[in-house]
């Protein structure tokens, strides 16, 4: 799929259909630091104002050398490289704009390819001053590396390394699940927690051997008997449920009838920084984590 992770169902290209989600422009542009410009226009300023996180930041080399090098290549009419880059950019940007939520990280391939124009930036300087252009590129590279270390790597290095603690800290997964043997099938109701599919991988267990059954998105309408029938079908005694909305949490507790289920574990987790792979709806909101045990 050349536009992965976006899906084009009509062409049989699998992936995530992001066209059903709202765009995330305001997370990256269109804020106060883009002078109140609308998102479509503010994206033109993105390389100047980008933040550096696990989802954003192409780096100083792209800004100070690659883009000027691209402009100089246009001025010198180097048709071969321009045609290759132009066709690639047109296809990538079109897919990114119409098929995704506008996350900059999906453009990393295009940003990396633009570094092929850095030599034209250096060669544009007078011969005796090319060492200054090379110095600029070198300093930009060092700066990008330093920002990566400061903003991402040091944070990641501070994460706990024990499996249960890591997934609890970074992904908000209930650590009590790690005590279940991989031979124990598990039913997973993702509820309304966004990006809850990130939990599929750790729920499979350290050796990826657990049978994991994910309930459909309509699970909120399932009856207690329907849930039990699905669990019995796969031989599961446990169901893991994640919920954000308080009213949905009350509905979940009714679905998992106390006469048929006991709560083996219940906890909440708040998402407060970009280390997490899911988002809560409002500051201070909590994700509720249930582990139900079928007893009757």
C-alpha cells in the first residue's frame, strides 16, 4: 500500500480508514504561534514552527539546508531530480491531506528524501565560502540530534524496563494482566478509549501466544448472555474492558452482571503527557480499567 497507513478500500489497499476521524491540524499548526492563520495556510509555516515530539519534528537540516537546496535546484533547472521528487511529493501530500488526520510523522519519508538537495545548498555558495555552508549543515545536524536526545530519548530512557511496569507507564495497560498465563484466553472490550488497539500487542503476552478476542465496536449494546456466549465459545474466563466516559462505565458494570462476573481488578489511569499512546477527552479525565472474571 503506497499510502500506508491510510486505507483505500475501493482499491483493496488495507490500512486504517482515517477519513472518518477529525483532522489534528490544531495539534500542530493553527495555534497562537501561527498568527491565527487557518490550518491549510498555517501548514506552510510548519517547518519554521514545528515542535519536537514522538509525532512531530523533521529537524533543522530540512529547514536550513534541504528546502533552500530544493529551491536552488528549481532555479538551476535540474529536471531529473525535480521530476522524481515532484511526483513523489504530489502523491504523498495528496494522500496525506485527504486520507489521514494530518500527522506530520506520515511525511517523514518525504522529508528524508528532501535531504538529497542539501548538496545543492552547499554548492550554491561561492567556492571559498563553501566551508561556511558545510558548517551550517553540520551545526543543524548536531542541533537536530541534540533536540532528539533532549525531547525524546532521555524521556524514553526514563521509562521502567520491567514489562508490566512499562506498559502501565507508557500505554496505560493494567499491570495485573501480566500475571495471567498466556494459555489463558482473553476477551478485550476496547470501550471508548481512543487508540485502545495499541494494547493488542502487549495483551498477547511476552511470547505472543495468547488467544485475544476483541469484541466489536458495538459491544456496548451486547447483553450479558451474548458476552458470556462469546467467552465460552473461545474458552475465556476473563474479559478486559477500558472505558473513559463515566456513563458508559456504568453501562459496562451492568453488562457484566455481578451475579455472573466478579471484578478481579479495577483501576484508573490519567494521561498527562505525550509518552502515552492514547488520549483522554479532557484534562484530568481518567481511563477506567476493568478485569472481569466469569464465575457463573
